[in-house]
C-alpha cells in the first residue's frame, strides 16, 4: 500500500509541475512572523523537543512518520487549481542546486490553518500530519499543515 500511495504522490507532483506550480506563484507575505507551536514529531507519533525534520529526513518513507510532525524546507511552488496546496523541498538540497524545481522529493502540503500562505522560496517549518486530498475524483495522501513558521525568503540565494 505504501508503494501505491508513493506513486500517487509522485503523480500529484508531476501534475503540479505540468500545471506550472511555480509559475506566477504569489502568496501573501507576513514578514516572516507566522507562529508555530509544538515540537518535532518522532517516528512513533510522539513528540519530542528535538529539532524539526528536514524533507530529506522523511523522503525515503514519508508514511513511516505519523502523528503531528514539524518539517522544515522551502516552498518550491503552488498547485494552480488550489492555492492552498504547495510543495516543500529540502533546504540544503535547494541551496546546493539553486533551482526551485531541482528537489528530488517534493512534499505536497495543504494549509488548513488560518493566516497567510507562504510565498515562493520561503524557508519554513510546517506543523501538521498526513491526510487525504481529492484530485480528479481520487483521494491522495497530502501533508495537512495546521501551522506555518516562516524563517526567511531565500530567493536571493538562488541567483
């Protein structure tokens, strides 16, 4: 089942890229003052005071991480049909390749909280858990974000 859902997530990524997830992606700026609470989720769903997980920490088996998680990364673009859906890539990987579309793994996320959405190239920590998203009549896994903490925008570092 995990392999099937991973394939579905990959298909969602591809559809977003074909739809131009990064093209014209705007979003609202909050000057990096969003709030985030909680702590990094542990693999068994319990919380700990450890640092948040990076995207590359979970990419090999994202569904092994359950419960409420804190995940860090960079917003690489939006899913054009739904502005609340965005894609997070690993910060270190992005800084190494300097291209928003180079992330080997893009985490699909939907913001279910209140407040502004992150802007393109915002480095952030998202807090949430796995949920379901309907696309073309099919339910696919997506990371449901309850809180966003924006650290900075790194677009100037990608040039």
